[in-house]
């Protein structure tokens, strides 16, 4: 909950670190609004990815999707961890957060152009707007939180320097290509590692786990919506239920199982150290990107089952099975690092992920995937009934 109990925010409050053990620390209304606005960017990325797949450009679409989703995830993650440490809920804080939302909407507006034509200009400007607003927040923290001034200053300096690099990138031939993107992305990832080596900032395990869980729910909800819209589109074009219904049902079964698997763990109990927190935060790039891709891939397979697409049967299946397998593997690895799993509980997720990948070459890959991940959940429920800590 925000520090303010009034209907309207306080004009100004010193930006001091919130206690890591603070009681009753749920997500604030502003954070939920922030997530809701970010869903626009996620939906645009999924839609553009779907379009590239249906157009028969899987390699181009996958690379563009990975680039775009990095910007979405990284901006969201930096705000989330900052808010866990420094949410003052005063007027300057709220205004800077609203500016970040504007940046997210600008970025969303440029996603289609980026994936279809490789033009990242609009996305870059939206991203820079979000990150510069974040710089101002870190500078506030550096001024008022003397105990963590070096960490806050490092964040501000590192982010500010990189925004200049991002703005310079479009001036390079072909926008600098994949290599410059990879270099700058790696430098972005290195900023928190460098900054936290100073004093280190505070963060609340329950708050972080809730924030990540809420965003996972939103992204999985996008997949459910994609299934509904795809089936509706198929019926509108008179493709018939016989072709698309098994795909839609298999997709829903998959999403239900992925939800169950993600929330079956006690995430706050795992978030004990700074190292664990880093793995948790960074590993969720794959979790979020895979979950969003599942929805787009489901729509691709519904269209493919109806009147076909530019993809082969195996390509259309792989667009779906690969992100599902990645989601299962990543969630398993994130919890495996800090949990004492039984042999059966530790073995089931990778075996299921392998089975999902093998289903790519079956006649009915989406229903088969749904059955496999449902069996995974059933197996985990049985195992953990015998060993609740597994």
C-alpha cells in the first residue's frame, strides 16, 4: 500500500528507502494503473508477432519480437524494483510515473513499424522518455537517501549515459544492427549489478512477488483473449468449429496449466538475497516474453487450422510449442535455485518441456501440448501432496 492514506497525494515527501520488512505492502493503485497501460505495449507486440508469423517471416518476426519485448520488460522491471524501494506517492513521484506511462504508449505505437519494417525510431524515443523519467527518480533518491546515495547515483548516471547511446543508434547504418542492440542491452543489464555493489537498495519480497505475479496474470490473460478473438474470427469467416475448436481448447488448457505452475510456488520465500533477486528479475524476461508469445502463437495456429497460413505445419506448431516449453523450463529453473526439490518434482518440468517440443511434429500439436502440461500439473500436485516443500 502507498505510504499516503489520503485520497489525494501529498505534495512532497523525502524519498527515503522503505523498510524491506514492512507489513501490509501490496501493490498500489498507481502500480496497477502502470501495469494496465503497459498491457497496451504487450498486446501490440503480440499482435505484430502474430502478423509476422502468418506472413511467413518467422525469423524476422522472432528477432524483432525479442528486441521489442526487451524494451517493454526492462522499463517495467526497473519501475517495479524502484517502487518497491522508494514509492513516496507524492506529486513528483506520480507525475514521473505518468510520464513513464506516456513513454510506454509511444513505444506501443511504434511496435508494428519496428517488427514489419525494422524501424525502431518511435520505439527508441518512447523507451528514452520512460528511462529519463526514471533518471529523475534516482536523482531524487540520491539527494534525500544519504545511506544509499552511491547506489542511486550509479543508477542515474548509468541510465542517462545509455539513453544517449540509444538515441545515437538510429544514426548508424541500418540502425546499428543486431550487434549494437545486443551490446546496449547487455550494458542496460549491467547497470543494476554495478549500482547494487555500492550500498544496495531495499526491496520488499512480498511486494516484488505480487508485482511479478500480477504482470504474469495480465500476460496470460492476453493469451486467453487471443484464443477467444481467434475463434471468433474463424467463425466469422465460416471456417467452422471442427478445425479450430480443438486448437482453441488445447490453448486454453495450456494457459490454465501455465497459470497453475507459476502460482504453485511460494515466491516470497525464494527471494532472500540480492543474488536471488537478480536471477528472479532477469529470468522473468523469458517468462513474460514466452507467455505473451503463447497467445500470439495460439492465434497463428487457429488461423493455420482454418484457411492456412504461409507457414508449414511444423513451423506453425513450433511457434506454439517452443514458448510453452521455455515458460515451463524457466519457471522451474527460477524456483529450483532456492528450493529443495524432490527427485520427481525436479524431473517432471524438464521432461514435460521435452515432450512439448516433441509434440511439434505430431498431427495435433496444440491439443497435445495442452494435455502434456496438464499432466505435468497433475504430477506436481501428487508429488507435493506427499512432500509439501517440494
